[in-house]
C-alpha cells in the first residue's frame, strides 16, 4: 500500500483498504443494483454515465448502503457488469442478489501489475483451501 494522503473527490469517499484486506465475507442474497457497461479492450466507455444514473435512482429511493461498495465483473473485452451495494430494492433499477463466501485481498498500483496480482491471488486462494 502506498502512504499517499487520501482525498475526497466530492463523488466517492477515498478507498480505505483496511476493512477489505484478508477478510472472509459471507453473503446470503445480498442485494445490489446491477447494470452493464460497454468497454473497448476492458477500457470502460460509459461507466460514469451508468454510475450517475444508478446513484440517482438509489438516492431517490433512499436505498444508500451504510458504506460504499461497487463490484465489477469483467465479462468480456467489450463489457462488464457492475453491482452497486444498496440497503433495499430500488424502483426502476435492475436488481441482483449475490450469495456465497468470498475472500478478499487488496492490490494497489499500476495496471501493468494485474497479471502479477492474479497469480498472487490464485496462490492466496489455493492456500485458503
């Protein structure tokens, strides 16, 4: 982790990795707003618009989660699904649920390190059994 000072952007709170490092999380039908973004070679093209649209729906429904969490599932070179944590169902939004036991590890740095992190995560998962 870097020792850089985290600054608010006015949009989202700065990411604090500590609550997410080396954790095991159990979810049973945890609800999320789900949307799809268009990408070009994994570079998101309309992510900002999708987040603004969905956050507007979430705020209108007063469904903000107690902490901010958004997951991304890179389904192909050309798109990804995003999941935004919510406290309750959001009218006008596509809803999804996730269930399971998940382990976490935080990686930070330049994109060129993704391959290294993927290998490190594979070893981490294998060691967890």
